[in-house]
C-alpha cells in the first residue's frame, strides 16, 4: 500500500502512479536501477535488517532519515553512487523487515543496530552517508564504532551536542504533522524551496513510485523516531557529545528549513579537516535537487 502523503502528492500534481507490480510499460526501456534490486534480509546480533545492495567496488552504506525507508532514496543518486561503489541501502529500526530494538528508540540504538548490520555483512571499514536523521545516526556510529566507518558523508543534518541551530517552531510543527497529513505538498515544502516545488516535488514523487512496492514507516515508528531526533537535538543522547575522527564531507542546501545550513559550519569546526559544500537555491532535499552534483562530489571525496 502506498503511503498517504505520496498518494496525496501524486494526486495534487496530476501524476498517475504505476501499478505496484512495477511492470515496465510496453515500449519503455529497462535501465539498471536500485529500484529493480530485490530486498534481502540479514540476521544480525541486533535483530533482522532488510536491505538492498547494488554496484561494485568499495562499500558505501546509506542511512535514511526521519519517516523514510530504503525506498525513499532518490534512485538517481543511488545509481550514480553505484557506478563507483557497492551501495547498500537498508531500513532503520522497525521499518520493513528490520527488527525494532527493545527499549526506547534512540539515535544511539539505531547506530548500534547499524554497526551490527555492517558486521553481519562482513563489510570492512565502509564509507557511510547519512541524510537528515540518518546523518545523526552516522555521527553516532562514527563516535561509538570508529572501526565501522571509513569516510563519513553528512547530508542535511546537525550535531547532537545541544548546540545545533534548530528549525523554527513552524517548521518543527510541520515536520511533526507531516506523516499524518493528507496534504503531500506540505511534506514537499519541507524538502524544497518555494520556487522549486513545482518542478522538484513532482519529480521526486515520480522517482519514488519507481520502487515496485514502495513503503514507509508506521505512525508508531514515526513517533519514536521524532522523539529520538528531539533527544539528539537537545543534547541528551550521549553519542552526540563524542569526537569524530573519520574524514568527513558535509553537504546541505542554502535554504534548508529543517536542518539550517549554519549547522554544516558548526559540525565542520568540530570535525578536524571536514569539508563543507552548500548548494544554492536548494533545501533539505538538496541531494534530490542536486543529485548529479552531490553524487559526483561524494564519489570524488571517497576516491
């Protein structure tokens, strides 16, 4: 079943969604894509984790953000990264076939489960890219499991030391209510600047509907994730105060309303040698808007 906000957004822009079977229309060319890679499940020391793996070369683990599944990664970005790397996308705790760890869900708990996942797949010092909440998980992973992170890429995120520049009350409220709204345009407005909504919103929705059985977290998991992000933001998650030593690339959009770009500079000052790239006229979804440029930047950084 397709998530309500995606159905609403598709209806609002007049997009006809493809069948859930993912069948390719007659006459259409089939191009290799992460959307055609089957989901697998691996058993870890922290429960089952569902994932996809595509491409070849050094391993690159992608960590998704709030209210997303592995089906929320923009295919263009993943496919571009997979030309140079073995790209692994996976579902965070409680999403898809991934187990929910016991107790209160925290950024630290999700980082520990990610470490267990990396171990179960026998990845050796992989590069890690996190988007939004995924960037928080990536930071906690780099602090608590240094041996599990080669190079680190932080996309539209902020630190957990209690000193982050937080979104406005209006943006925070919109985020808290986005998962339960039928107005998909409200969600798109959190990702893209107003002057980009008419083009980027429809393009992103169309890209996501290429996944044959698109799914997102339940409302219960959404709520638990939001609480975990809040704890991280105010500095009450212990991993947010650790030191990151991995070589780090930080990116964001100049118009990000959820994780304001001032955070990129704050994180860079705390991470020795970190490099920052800010994309103009781009928002929290800069890696969707500027997928080609960001993928090229990431591929160059990872070598």
